C-alpha cells in the first residue's frame, strides 16, 4: 500500500512533471518505504499549486474594480425596463420580417403587407385549429406547432404525418385534434414534401407570426409567438406534476397565459382595472426585450471581468519577465504563455470572486436602499457572482480530494513502524546507540503482532445495538487486508530484500518478547507505538461519481464513535496482556498521560508562555510574600506527574524549574521562576509553556504540521518517560537534544541553498522549490518550539538531580 511501484496502478495524479502512484494491490510491494515521503510531499505540492496565491495587491485591485464597476452600474445602467427592451426588440423584429419578406419576393415596405405576404406564402395546417386552442389571442401559445423550440418542430412534423394538431385547451389539458379538411391542403403529398412543409415552411411561418397577424401587425403589437423560454414552460406544464401546481391560487397554465398576454405584470387603477399602457406581453419580442436589458446590464459586469483579467495577465507577465530576466527579444520566447493567460487559475478565481462579490454587494445595497429591488438589481452581476462562487468551490473540491488521498497516505505512514522510523532517529545524529532509540527487525515484527492482537481484541469487544455483526465482519475484513499489506510490504518497510514478517500465537509472541529482554528500552518504545496505532483507516482508493480518485469509503462506518476503535479499550488490552505480563504494570497509563500532555503542548492550544512577571501593586507583592511558602507543594501538585522518576527534594526542584520555564542556564527562570509563576497567577499556563506545533527531524519535515506534531510527540514522550524517568540517562537525552538542534541548523542551511537554487530555476522547478521551501520553513519553525519544550524538560530534570550545566 502506497510505498512505491505495484503491479496494478489505478490512478496517476499529474502535477506537470510530477507523477504520484496511488496503489491498490498490496501483494506486489517491493520498493523502499521512504517513497511514502516523496508521495506525500508531491501531494502537498499539488495542493499548494491548486491554492490561491492572491496577495494584497491582487485583492486590492479586485476590490477596486468591483467598486468602480458597481458605481458605473448604479449611475449609468439604469433600471431594468421590460417595456423599453420590448420596444427595441419590436423594431428589430419588424425590420427582420420586412427583410425576409423582400428576400422572398415581397415588393412592399409596409409591415402588414410583408406579414400578409409571408402568411400566404408559408401557411401551416395547424392554423385551421385556432378555435380548438382558444382563439386568436392564445392559440400561438397553446398550439405547440407555433413554438420556436425543438418540441415545436417535432409537433410540426407530426402534424404532417398524422393529420392532427397538438397543444392544450383553455384549462391546460393536453389535447390532440384533427386538422380541418380545408387546412389539409397544406400537408405534403409525399414524405419529402411533408418534411419540407414541417421544417422550412414551418420556420418561415413563425417568422410571419413573430410580429403578429396581418390584421394587427404594426398597430397594437399583435399577438406574436411565444419565446423559447415561455414555450418550454408551456410544454412542461402539461406534465402531471406541473399541471397540478398552483401559485397564489392560480394554475401554471393560467399563469403562463397571463404572462403571454401581458396582464400578469400589468398595473391596475383604483377600480382594479388593468391600465392598458402598462401591459407588456411576454411573447418572443418580450423575451428579446429581456435579453436587450440584460445586455445593458452586462456592460459593467464585462468591464469588471476585463479589468481583473487584464491586471492578472499583466502581473503574471511582469513576474515571468523578472524571473527569466528578459533582456532581448529572444528572451521573450522563453516566456510560458500558458502561465500568462488569464484562465484556469485559482488565484484568478479568487480575484474574480472578490471583484464580483463587491460589485453585487454594492448593487444589491443600492436596490434595497431605493426600494427598487426587482428593477434595480443587476441580474447579470448576480449570475456572474454565482459562477465565481462555483469556480471557487471547484478549486476547493480539487484540493479536498487531494487532501483526502494525502491524509490516507499520512495515516498509513503514521501507523507503520519500519526501517524509515529507525532512520529518522539515526538522522538525529550519528553515534547514537541503536538499541536505545529504534527497533530491529524482530522487534518490529513483535510490534506488528501486538497491533494485530489489539485490533482483534477491539473486534471482539465491539458492541453495537443495531447491525453489530455486520460491523464486526467489516472490521475483520479490514484486519485481514491490513495483515496482507504488512506481510507483503515488510521487506520494503525494513529496506531488506529477504525480510519476512511472521505472525505468532500469543504464547509465541510472549516468548519472542522475553527473548529480546522486555526490560530494555525497545519494549517500552513498542508499547508506545502500539498504543498510538489506531486501526480502520483506508488503505486504497476508489473513483467517485465525478471521476475523482478518493480514499475508499469501504470502512467509513468504522469511524463513528459507536462503531469505531475504542482507545480506552485498546490501552486496557495492551496494559493487561503485555505491559503487566512483562513487569510493566501501569506503564500504558503513564505513556498515555504523557502523550496527551505533549500533544496538548504541541497543538498550539496555548498560544503564549509566561516570559516575564511584572509586579505593579502592593497587593500582588503581599500575595507573593504570603503564598511563596506554599509554592513547592503547589508545584508538585500541578506538574509532579511529569517527573515520575524523581521524588522528594529532587521532584520539588524539578517541578519548580519546569514551571519557571526550565533551568536558568537553559533560558528559563529556574526554581525562582517557578515560584513567581505560581503566585503570579500563571501556574495553569505553566503547563502550556512552549506551546505550539512541533516538528520531527529529517524526512518527517516534509510531511506537514499534522505529522510533525505526531513525530515530535513520540520523540518527546520517549525522552521524558523512557530515557529520563525510566533510565535516568541525562547524557543520552542531552545527546538527543543536541542532535535535534543540529538538525534544525542543517535545515536552515539547506533553506539558504534552496532559495539560491530557486532564483535561477525555470518556472516549473521554481514552483516545486517554493513549495519545498515553505514546508521546510514551517517545519524548522515548529521544531524550534519542540526544541524549547525538550530543553525545558531536560534542564528541569537536571535541576531535580542537582546537576549544573
């Protein structure tokens, strides 16, 4: 799983020149486990490139563009007027009818004559059914053959072949009526003529009707044909679901009829009668009028778009010119045009979201203030903002899918103790004793067996009120899949070609533990690793409905609080079955408490530490004088559990030093600082001194905050509990600390080299290096916080032992 090249590869995520193999076959593992680091780093790079890089200048330009174009919209565009738009479209329609009629041979310039000419030249049989569809005012809406849609074309052809007309009655019911005998002459005599009459003749007949009939054209505006939107709505209204719908006690059919004849939106006088001049018919010309008004609204929206995209393009060009160091015309050929074009960029999407959001906010605010919500809102702007939000969501989903896959690999990485873990410790510094910090092959084998039996115990203890057996069966499937992965990947994890993982009975496992001497540090490290192992994470990927590669959801039911892994049960099992059996009673409880404290420190729960105490009032001074005598007891009560290897005066000294930030030589306030911290009111915060995120050494620096916290926590727990509280090995613990500091220095030196390399790299390499630099910077910063925590604890322990630095 996830460690390298496999026989079957389901998915390849390409990041320019980066390829990440997502593994699904656990039986063909044969590469080194450190490829997991590369996979995770590449996924982090991919996520970084899918993230917006908009800085303050990008945001300010987008903000300014939205404001300027919003002002233009408010003062120059004006209100949305359907009547004004219909007047413009009516003139255009009239000109179109005249132009087409002349093309067909009409010699008159009069609109009525042109309409009459087209009606006579291109008749359709459905006109003979006008009475069946409610008369002249509504038959163009109710007769589907008069609809300028695909459905209208289909029914026109059907009429030619079936001698019937199709539409609705006045109540909105779908009806089929016979073509009158007098209108059958307009039906073709053979298939070819039927198709011509049902398509070409039908089309030009609609052109004649678009401006109204020959008797009304040019006078009252005439009863034109419905536009595509109203036609589709009418066609859908005959379906059972829509037919029975009502709006304000009005059926959908009645609503569409009133929209078509213009009475729905018309104004009424004091007596309730419709004001004639306010009637605006929503026929084809009405829908064209809406398009005219929307086109007017689109001007500031397009201007906003152009400003943002132009700025983005110019800035990208300027950055490339700077990176390439263009000094001649030939140098311009090195510019990557794809990086300049203002399309398909998360940064551009973020800028457009800001610009359109500001534009829409100003527009809607103006509409609300003036109480002209429906006529003052820029609908094009609202639609563009919605598209911008959709684009933002697309980038979010792309990042989310990659994060899911990365988290899957990280989860697997955290739960596999392998040769790579040993090398993390080795990277802390050469010369460290291997048998103290790290596991050999047989000890790692013991660890896997303990994790296996811990999971089996969890399965047996699973009690779910409903569907319990299905949950247990799913857990059994998971443990068998995990076991197969571990077996197949063991040689790769150990970086040894002939390594083989054996699975033992509990009795055999106890024998192996005894053979390796459980009194030595390795067994306590194994208990720590086994304690932190949490099963039921995904170990493969699948393709979702949208074609995205995501971690498998097969075991998602096992992540719920009821059906999932019970940490307390796992700790109890390890304690009773392994720790107590091998003379380490209570050790799991110690490890868990210490680990929880370390995680609390490193998870940035407390943002600041006590660095100084300023006493400004006599009352506070009195409190210090009277409470100081009780400081040692308070110190032991608060943090004494941290120093289980000390007692008496040594324990008191260590606790006071710990609360004071560590030994004075280590930059803390020593025992005095601890006393001041207690009486000064900061004793509770003393538990979080050094709070922040921690980092692990070496390759773990590539794995982000989450994993660096996990690795650092294990490192700090090992130093505190195993090497100090158990072994009392200050020399070794100081070696760990010194090498840890050296690693931070090495990372910072490497950062200098990476920055220099990035200055001269091409665009593709530069992006990869920038992602690596950012990750290394975060890790170095986090490691410094962990370093302080480690130094604080070790130095406090030295104070307790009476050792001076």
